[in-house]
C-alpha cells in the first residue's frame, strides 16, 4: 500500500514481502513484553479503543526503513519488541538529509 505523507511516500507491507526480505523476527515472548502489556493496561483504563488484528500474526516484530530514491537503505531499524521504535528526531533527520541531497 502506498500513502503520500508530505513530501515522501510511506509504504505498508501488507503481503510481508519486505518483512521476509529483511528477515524481521517473530517472537511471542517479546511481543508480550511487560512494556507492551503496560501500554495495553493503560489504554484499557483510559477506555481506549483496541484494534482488531484481522487475523494477522500479532507476534511479528516490525521494523522501520528509509530508502532513498535510488533504492539505497538510509535507515534500518529492526524492532526488538513492539515498543522499540527509532526516535522521531532520527527519522526526521534522515528524511531532511535526503531532501537536501
């Protein structure tokens, strides 16, 4: 799936093609890490909305990648657990660098 977000495109890997190519991990233990459980507990107490997984494997661990217009990976971050994400500042710095190049 392709989404335009400002001046860059966000790709969603619904078929898990990149997930398999980048050898991202799957871990039932780490996907239920105490930090993750705590997020759900807080959301439950705040009466937050929970989203249906639509049958997707919820033990898959994600990743964040920034690829430049020449297909070169400029940022690679394979998540150790679902709460492990790159800092927004790191993502923005990488995107700004690519816009300047």
